[in-house]
C-alpha cells in the first residue's frame, strides 16, 4: 500500500499527521472486506466465498462492510505512517472515535493524533566529566577482595559477657515463634544480623537491648494501599535470644595463604587477586563508563518535569523487565516483596523514580544525537539486524516495518551513536574509589569510640 503523509507538531509531545491513501488501495481493501465476509459466513443459495456483493449488502449491510474495510485500511496504514515519519509513539495513535468511512473509487484522507516523546534541551553539549576507577588494581581494592576471601574463614563465637546487651549490627542466635503474620521469620537457632537491611526495623528495635536467655514479644504493623483500599497487616513474634556472637577472622599469613588458598606466600595471593581484579575490570569498566557518562548527561536536561505519558511508558518497560527477571528465577512479585519485607507502595515509588531517571537519560541521548546530527542509515539498520543474529535480514527489516517497529530500531541506533561519542570524548579522572570509601567510613566513626580508645591506650 502506498500512502502520503504530512505532519505538524503543535505541541512538544504531540504530532498531528494527515494520511492520504490512493483510491486503488481503498478499492482493494473494500474488495478484501467483501471476500472476508463471503468466506466467513454461509449465504443461502451460494457456496461459501461465492456470495455476490448485492446479497452481502442486503444481509450484512453496506455500511458494515465499509466499516471493516476502513478499520483494516487504518491498521495497515499506521505502521507505514510511523515508518514514514520515523517516530516512536508513546501511546496508540488516535484516529478519533468515528473516523470517516472509505468511499469506493475515491482517495481516503484521515487525520491522526500521535503522542511522542518530547524534545528537550541540554544545558551544555560539551563532553561530560566523570570519575572512574583505574584499570590497574589498587592496594585498597586488593585488600577489600582479600577481606572478602577471609570472610569465608570467619567463625562466630559467643560473647562471654553474660550481661552484654544486643546492639544494632550484632550477629545473634535466636528462636523466633510466629504468633501472627510472620511465618517467614519463624525458626529455631536462627543466625541473623541486627540491621534493617534484611529484617523489619521494628523487629531489630525490639531485639536491641535484650540479653542472653531473655524472652520478649515484639509486635508491629505495616500498611499499604491497593487502589482506593488501605490494607493493614499485623505482625507478632516471640523472640528468645540464645546468644550474641562476634565474628573472628583469622590473621592472614603465609601459613593461612597456603592452607586455605593454595599459595605459598601472602605476596603470591595478593598477586593472584590483583590479576583477577584487573581481568574483571576489562569487562566491567566499559559498562561502568557508559552508565556514568549517560548519568552525567542526564543532569543537563533543562526540563524540570517530563510528560506523564512518556514516564508511564518507560515505567511499564522497566516493570516488564523486572517481572521477566523474577520469572526467570522462578519467583513472583509477592514472593520477592515478602522475602524482603518491602512495602508495595514503597516498591512502586522506587520503580517510578528509576523510570523517571531512565526517561530523562533517554531523552538526553536523543537531544545529543539531534544536536550532533547522528543519523541511522539504511546500512546501520542492516548491521543492527545482523548483530541480532537475524538470518534473513531483508525479511526481518520488512517485518519490523510492517509492524511499525523500525523507527524504534533507528532511535536505538541514534542513541548508541550518541553514547559512543560521550564515551570517546569524556573527560575522565581516575579515582581509587575503594580507598575513598574506606577513608569516609573511618571518618564517620563515632567520636565517643575514638575518645574511649585513646583513654584506654593512655591507661
């Protein structure tokens, strides 16, 4: 089918297109509509598929036939329109509630409203500046990796002081009896860390201050909204604190290096860890650099808010990706949220925040590609299909065009070119980030602890 398309953009996120379909194509769709009806129904006195138009008109109605032809014509014209305009719709294109019916032997013209991603401005088109870890392994990175290896050798021993109360961050052994709503937490001789990362904050607060052998009931509530309804969940457990334990990590020496890790000396172990870190960086640093340049570019978007329809589209994409990953792991969303004690409302809020950031970064790449005049050529499209492992590239491209998806491929190609430019031109400062985090954690140590240590040393 051949169509003619003109368009204007009255609003930043709206395109109004006018499609004209030649009379010959109109007649083809009307003829096909009659053939479909004749094949679908048995008309008395005629073999299936052989009923003439006057008979069909008398029984089905001429207007119904033209309505079917119009609907099929619009469905066929829509992907061609998207390809011609090279736009990716945010919502289904709107042809109106009652588009005019086709008329035999006449051209057909219709107006369609299309919601698209908005065009945005960037505060700067200069190369971005980012921090990156060095390609070579640093001493701090090696130390951290070795600490993680030593963690596998860690044992947990009971604290001897019977009067010592549990504090946040402790490793404890507890019996938890479920009294209401906390089946997932119940169990005997459970080892857990007293922090809010894996446990409900209220449970942690209830255990803090308990001593060995003490029994205590802890209760809390959680609420979340589902539609207009608010659901409140009550949780009650009985906790018996069996022991407070401390981690004991062996000192790293040549003997331990040989016994536990198969190296004659600590120096050989460090060399092996260094090599492993640097091999990992060969693959990880390019991806990290891409993430950081796009994040930096996203901060240059001048628009404070993006259209809700576009953010919702990105949210749906992100949600589908997340659910697909859960399914691959054999897990449902309810199982995921329950295992991590995450409130549904908080989860959705976080997902919306991620979607908003992804939307901002995608539009930033679009704006950069437009400013730098990066285009998706026919050769680029072919290469994209080849990289995807499509055997019949020509047929694959035609299928995408007929489905209205080829413009999305071109958009992806332009964004990839913009990303490549960002990566190649970025001003990079190498930073030993592990060493910086270690120093920051040391600076955050409580003043009281530092003073008490000095006093003990003085004594």
